C-alpha cells in the first residue's frame, strides 16, 4: 500500500541534520518507493548551513551499521565523514520559525524531538494544533522523550506508543 503513494517526511527542528539524514537513509534502506525529499527545518541558519554540508565526527556514527557507513558516507579524514550526495539529494533544508511560519500539509511523519520543551503551554498547544493540520489523516507525530503530550485527545491526536501520536483517519 505504501509503495503506491508518495510519502512525505518532516524533521522539524532538525539542528545539524543527523535526524533528517538518518530518516533518508532509513527510507533508502527499506526501499520506500516514491519518497519525496525529507523536509528538514530549523530556525537557526547557522546549524542549517552545517547540516547541508553533512560533515560529522566518526564517533557520531559508531552505532551505525558498518555497511551503511560505507554505503552512505565518505571519509573526509581520520576522524570525520561526510554524507554522500545521493543521501543529501533526499533531504531539503529550509529555515523555518515553527511558531510564525505556515506549514506544508500532507505529511506521513513529522519528527519534532527536543524542540517543544522550550515553549510555554499555550505555544505548545498551538504548535501541536499546527502539526495536526500538517499531517495527513493517519499520519504520525513523534516527540522527544521529555515531551509527552498529556492532552493529546483534546488536541485531536491518538496515542499509538511512547511519544508517538497519530492524526485519526
């Protein structure tokens, strides 16, 4: 069923890019068909510039399967690797203010981890409402381990696992 639709993923608050590149690699490894580039957004243009380069310390990928490292990264030097172009092509970085900017719609998965903890209750609720609208029916929102949504039902979500919420179909 998933192979016939165009899947749409978003890493909101992507920082230096580890999460959206990981999502792109996972999609490539599982052969997700018709995947659009992962939207990777952050308010900080400095971290986005670093993310677009895709250069990381080897210690950051020590838990990555060895075959993935050779398939998706190239050595820069003894301590550093860079994400290969075919992975970079599957991620689209964009500056975004989650509070002020309008969101695209139709996402199958939004990862927003360790971002919402910095906002007050009213801003959190408004942001979760925007995420709900950005998801397609049946789409998922994953939050960080410190960002459990206690009023998920009131906000219109279903809880489908720890820190994982779904927009009802």
